[in-house]
């Protein structure tokens, strides 16, 4: 592993200042039912809705929020729309990784000037709550980055969205904000996409993992992490590496049919409480064998948490030179083995859990084996 030490970029040299992730929009087969899952299992609150009842004829979108995490689930109402084609090809998945900016026009111009492929020119939308400007550029696969400028808007989400008609009571599980979003790209394409984030979006390389860091007996992958100027937005990019059997990244690419978002990591302040509650509500996590806990304290040293509680919830621990982190991964949340979630609690560590890769990937391989994809 190579680690770069990045000082925050001087504001004047950052041509794409980001305030953070604005929202993540999925194209899904049945947004009404997916929204119920995110409300009842994950405790997101339904904060806005757009669809036939609000005058939108071709789609329905549900906006879910917990802490600063905002997800949008969109489904097509028509058989031949781009949304239904996307859903048919890729299954449920992330379409927009939308970034919150102060100037969506400048964000578009600066990135397109540096080679970004335009998806949507800067466009103003308004309603009785004010106005927003949105522009968008393509990234890997069919994924798109929207730039959302919302300083003159005070509605529930965006113009066109209304208060939901039918809100159900939800219990949050302590999700705070998005820590990082990981993309899987094709064999040999990782460096090209790292260069894209560096040259076109002004991100910087934070970490490099080669296949020595991340290989098990069967499958291997390579990964590089890029981060924006202020460090609020981090995108690890994975590509498959040669192994004896099929890499988990190849399995993803086979089923998603193109590059796309592999996992979204969400931070909590109390991972034991968050994970035990998610388990109680039926969210499925990857299993790590009990013997992981026999040696974990030798590796990470002293931690605040009771090891028995971590073992009970199957939570992983890793340490770097700045502190430690606790993390766990769900199984894929669709039938295709594509997108999953990570729950992470950081106690000083700014890294990504390299010490857990082996245990984790062996666990993923057990699941691949069960699916007949190893
Ligand atoms: Fe992660």
C-alpha cells in the first residue's frame, strides 16, 4: 500500500470546490417497494416525492433522508424510456452521484474544458420555494455526476418535488453521512479513471492498493482512492486483477453489464448500535469467521469497544497511524450481486480497512461460491 499525505488544497487552486455529496439517485424496478425497504429496514425518512400526483407523467421518485445521507429512488412509468432500459440492462443501481456545489455553471465549464463528456448543460429549475441550477457530466459506465447548486432554494428537495402523500413512521439507525462511494471499472481501466478524476475534476490520489495487498487464493483486485480538494468526497476505484478464479469485481461487471457503483460507505457514531438494529430489521451482512477475533487485538492494539460485542455483530477493526476504524459490509441489496453498503465508524483512522481485506474477500468468495460465480 502506498499512502500519500495530502494537505488540504488551497482554495484558490481548487477549480471544482465541492460542499459534499448532494444525493445519490438510483434507477430501480419498483421505487415504491424499494422506498419501503429503506424506510422500514434502514430508518430513512421519506422527505419528498415526484410522480403522477405531482404532475410528473413518466416516472416516480422517492427522496429518503437520514442525517446528511440523501437517496433518491426513481422508477420509470413507461416501457421504452431510458430509465426502463437502464433498469433492464443493469438491474437496480446508482445512476447519479450528485455533488453539492456553489456554482453549477462553473463546475460544468471547468470540467468540460478539461475533457468531461457533458450529460446536461447548466439548467435552471424553479418553483415557489426558489431556484436551483443543475448541470451534469458522465463518469464510468453509465454513471453520471450532477452538480447541484441550491443556495437559493428552500424546498424539501428540488423543484417539482412535493411533500410525500403517505409517510410512514420510521426509526433512524444513526446513519450520519456518506464516507466514500466506490466504483468498479473494467480490467485495465482503473488508471484511466484515476486520471479522469485527477485531470478533469481536480481530485488527488490518496491511496494505492495493488494486488499484493488485496489478493486471496482465488480472486484479486486493485484499487486507488481519489479525494477532492477539501477531502469531503472520496471515490475509490477498483479493477479486477488476475486470480485463480473469478474476481469479485468481474462478478459485479458480469451482472451490472458495465462499470458502476459497487458500494456506498456510510458513517455512524455507534456502529454496534447501528448494526445490531439493522440486523434486527433483517439487513444481511457478510459473515467473518470467529477466529478473526482471536488475533484482532494483537493486530490493532487497544480499542474502546468490547471485543465480544464486535464479535457478536461481526464488526471488523483496523488501525492506521492516525487511529482505528470499525466497519462491516452488507450482502448485495438487490438479487444481482452488484451494489452493497458499508457501515463505518472512524476513530481517528482515515484509511479504508486494508487489514481486513483478506478476511473480507474470503467471505465474499464464500458468497460467490454459493451463487455459482467463483
Ligand atoms: Fe469501502
